[in-house]
């Protein structure tokens, strides 16, 4: 077949690329026979602090490239581990309802007076003055208390009248609002000045709230649900948006947001690490391991992923960028 006429047109095509690379090895450490339940960065030293399911806490010094044992294993499992925004203290909640305070300078461990109820979640206020803890009262109802480090007194923020336990909490950086995510899928917001709770989402998701994350500007709330859905809430407009349905077919264990690149990272129970690009609104599977992802954090532009087998993986993710490629297209007429 012969073309009577061929027209050549040069077209500029805009293409977006996502580049990522995996390092070949994990952080060097002896094989821990315990899951990585918590990871945090000490703002003072820049070191990585890791809480294991057996109740022990380790710290990795990037300068010395060595591990330091901070807290020995306990007879009770680790529920949660937090580092204060000042980097001076670490709070540890155990499965035996005990709360411990570790001072990084003195290396001493102190007991925080607590309640004889299982701890489900805790956070430290941005000013490092108070500790907020949610409990299970034993009947499946959530209770929230606030502890003041200065006067050693507790103050009740919520009585257990919700028919569900509290799985996650976040607080705004100005300490104005506290948000609680419940196991029935509902989400409540507490106004500290008004001392009043309001429901910002009912239980219509039919999925438990596994994890929540609030962006540094206090404008956006990300919610990871028990069957893999990811939801987004705008605190200014009060509107919800679904970022991903439950087709992940796996629960979301942790969420990390990079405010510089506007990328959201999601760790799943099936070992998948997913990335959501806030610019092009696309999801990308970065890596799948054989063990559940329990924690994600970032240090020195590297993402550290804690797995249920006790290993810590390192992943490098380059920013999304757009380029214009000239493409020669041939059009023919017969």
C-alpha cells in the first residue's frame, strides 16, 4: 500500500515519572525475634528509636552506626512508644496497663500513675506538657484522659459512652482540637476551648479506623481503615474524599505524609508499601515484603519501614517530575 501524502507533526507530550530505588540491605542489627511495633525520630539527636513488641526499646546512632539498648524486654507487650516533641523524654505504654517515662539525659525510667484499664492509644501534646490516653473500660467503650506532667494530675476528656473503643488519635499543632478514630469507623472531634465533642463521620464505612494522620498545617486529616480504604478530610470545609477504596484487601497499619513532596505513604498488613501522589492523584506500589508493615518514618530523605519479622528496610523515593518529550507523529491520507 502506498501513501499519497504523509504529514509529519512534532508534538510535545507531557509525561510524569515516579522513580524509586530500594537499598539492598536493612539496618545492621542482630535478628530481633520481635515485631517492630513503633518507630520514632529523636528530634534532639536525629537518631532512630525503635520499640519492639517484647517491650524493649532500641536506639540507632547514625554517626556511630550502632545500636544502643534503652529499655530491656518486659513481661508484657509494647502497646505504644512516643518521644516528646522536645526530645527529652520517651513514653512507653505496656499491655499490663503500665506507663513508663524514660529520660534520655539521665537514662532513668519513671512510672506514670495510670488506670487499671487496657491502653488503646496515646499521644503527647505538641507543647510536651500533657499526655492524652485512651482506654478500654472493659466493656468495649472508649475513655479518654489527659495527664499533666507538671502537677501529676489526670483530667477526663471523655466518659465511656461511645459504643466503641478508640483506635487512633491526633491533635492539632495549636492544641485546639483532638480527633479520635473508633473501631466502629466513626470519628469524633473535641474542641478544647468549648470542651465539646462533635461527630465528623458516622460508622457508615463499616470498617474500623486503624490509623490517622494530620498534616502539619492542620488542614487535612488522612484516615486508614481496617479493610484498606484511605479517606481524606478537609478540616476547613468539613468535606470527605475517598482516596482509595478497599481493593487493597488488606488493613492499613501506618501512614506517613511527606509535606515537601505532597506524597502519602501507606503500609499494609499484607506487606505492601503504597504511595499516593498528591499532585497527579495516582497510587503506586513501591514494594511488597513477605511480612506486615507496621511502621513507616523518614530520616535524612530515606524512608524506614518496620516489619513484623523485626527487620527494618530502607527505601529511597525520588520526587515525581514532569518532562516534555518531542514525539514525531506521522499522519497519512489515502
